C-alpha cells in the first residue's frame, strides 16, 4: 500500500525527470515563409471569387434590365473643338440643303414641262418616275367627301388643251399641305406644279378599284372653269 505522506519513488528502470536519459520535448516549430504566405494567398483567392461573383451578378441584373427595356448605363462622347466645329458645319450644311429643296418646291422654274406623249408614258409606269418635278394641266373631275379634303381626281395632259374633255389621263392630285388645294373645286381648269408620287389605288363608286398615277401638288394655279 502506498503511503500518502511519502511521494512515489521512481522505479529503478524509470529515468528521473531531470535525468539525462529522459528525452526533452521538441522545441516549438518556427513559422516558415510558406506558412506566412499561404493565408494571404487564400485570402486573395477568396476575394477574387467574390469579385467574379459580383461581376456576374451585376451583368445578370443589367441583362435583365435590358430585357425590360431599361437603360442602366449612359455614354457620353466628348468632341474636340475641331470635331465639334466639323459637326456644327455638317448640321448647318444639311439644314441648308433641306431649306434649298423646300424653297425649290415653290420655284416654278425648277419644274419640267412635259409633252402629252411623255406624260402618257409616265402614267403607264409612275413608280419609275418618283420624285420628278413636272408641270401638268387639267380639269378637276372630283373633289368631295369621297376623295377627302386634301386631294382630288383630275383629267390631265402635258399641254393645255382646247377643250376640257381632251384632258383624258385620269390621276389623283394630293396637296403638299391643305392650303395648296384650299381654293380648288370641281370643274376648275388648273395648271399644277407636281412631284411624281407613284402608283395609287382607290375604290370606285361602282364597287371596283382603279390604279392611277398620283402626284403631290406644291403649286396649283386655277386658270378657268368648265361651268
């Protein structure tokens, strides 16, 4: 039995704690460079993954916004003074070109006189002459609720005829604006400065349909009446 008042005596074959035969515990391991680097590397990888995920999420949101017709980004082009000046000059040149075209619409000298034969050829293929400016003569044959308030039917020819019934090419004349045809009524004899608009199809009072040349009138001169 062990006496509690006396410490346990080591066995003969058991080395003492301070005995040279007892192995000392290993010294603590000093951290190497690799041990110091890998936590930073792991942190960098985690941050990179988070950035990629954020970009993907933002791109997905932007795609969803675009699919909804929403504008999520804006772009701004900054022009140099020279580029700005060239842009301004281009805008002014285009404005001047359009103004010149519009002014020419009311210049009688810019319209070409056409013969009866050439007008008959044009009437056979009006789409081929779209945009051409011509002077034609004729008589207003219909201008009522059936044609509308801004266009009328007319019998026309390239030259002025001695009798109103000699204007035998059936056409539709549309005013470029309501004032152009405001003073025109059925049976008026007219000289019209027109641009060729192409072929036009309309329904007749008998339930059929007819395709005729259509002209846009920029100037209408009333020269007489058949009444």
